[in-house]
């Protein structure tokens, strides 16, 4: 069995440094911490409490490692995960990675040490998820939601929305409202927003009204409005956004400049949360079933806990729903770059 001493010798550091690196404590460079963890993974090192618990019994606990609880999409999902687990007789350890790979790795290790029966997670957008190999080696099932680690290198069960297809449907709705000059907020922050941007573009190309000059590589609503006005006439009549917070920023920036949605510019965005049904104007959105995704992920995880890890895995696509409100009407007035600011 691999010991801390073996890792220390390979890394050229002390055993105390190895201990701190694996626990996420102590002061050292991130390069050193990463090197030690890579060596530990390579040697298949297991903490003592995990090694003793390889002959595991059910603890009736699962972990949910979520990217950001401040995001309503993930908060609704977390509620659903907890509720579904509770009804099945399981308790949930809730962990927030804050979109940091090293924190996600540490929570996976902590979950292993706590002998959870399985893990649901919304992975950070990174290519390297080697900590998932450790889960597979230990026979601990996991289900990912949203971002999908490379299925060739990190095979596993997955729950997602059909972002590309549903983004295309949102673009088609704007086209049906008479819009032809449509800005695409081309957000390439991660695989999910990239799929949405691609869906927007593909549909606009299909109906013959895509304009490359109206594809703007920007995710912030305020900067999008500034860029549109800076470019001048002919102005667009509508804008597609990959996230609701960008839409709210755009509404605020237009209002600050004395303009409104949809009187001067129509907006539609992907994703929804309860507050959007109270913000004026009421936004037309493609609503993800955040709670449904969480519930289905738990259902799938519990199936793996009962039946074991299969040779082939499932991908569940949860449909999103177009919610038509007030923000896509064709503008009655043109945008004005020199409009007096409020």
C-alpha cells in the first residue's frame, strides 16, 4: 500500500508538506500542491480512513458539489437534490466549488473520506478531472449535471439540457416576431454557453438573417449595449443572450441611457429564475428545469448505488421550455447613441 513517505520521496518534499497538500492546508505554491496531488493520484494513494473502509457499508449519505449557490439555477437544483435524497432516506453533504478545480478536487476527497455512497456534481469547466478516476477506482458512483467532463477519459452518467436545440428555438421566436437584425451575445465562457451561442447562430443562418457583424464576443449586458451603440446605424432590433444576468444588465444600461426594452431593443435570454417574472419588462426566456435536473440526477445516482456501476452510462436530456413574456415585441423606436443619460 502506498504511504505518505512514498509520495514525499517522489516529490522531493517532507511528509508534512504532503499531508498539508492533500488536506488543502498549509502554505506552499500551487505548483507544489498540484505536483503532490498528481503523484498521489498516479500512485493510487488512499488516506488511511478510506483504505480501511474499502469494504464499505452504506452510510445513507451523498454529496452534492455545486459550482455557485448564488446562481438561482444551482440553488433551485440544490433544493431538489436535497428533497429527492431526503425522500429516499438519504442525507446530503452540500459543497460549493466556486468554479475552482482545486476546491472541487478537495471536496471529492472529503466526500470519499466521509464514506458517502455517491456524488452528484456540477463540474467546473476544466479539461482535467482526474479526481473522477479515484471515484471510479473506489467504486463510488457519481452523476454530473451541466458541464460534461470528456466522456472518453471520464465516462459517467450525465444530466443536461439540450442547450443548442433550445437556443435555436429561442432565436426562431425572435424571427417570428419580425426581427431580422439580431445581435448574438457570443459567450464562450464554458461549454454550456458556447452551445447556446452556436444554437443562436445556426438558427439565424438557417432562416437567412445571420449577420457576422452582429455576433459580439461579450458576456456582460452593459458592454454589449455600449458596443451596439458605438457601432452606429443600422441598429439591431433584438438581442439574444446566453444568461439572464446579462439581460438584466442590458435592461439597466438601456434605462440609464433613457431607453427601454422592448421599445428600443427586444431581448430574449436562456435560463430563468423566479425574480425574472417580477422584473419589468417581463423577459421572454428559455426556461431550464433546474429542479427536474437535480431530482433526476439523484434518481440515477440511487439506481447506481443499488445496482452497481454499469459498463455503459446514461445521458438524460431534460427539455427546456420557451416562456413568452413581454420583451420580444418589435421596437417602436430606434436606438439612439446620443440619448441623454439618466
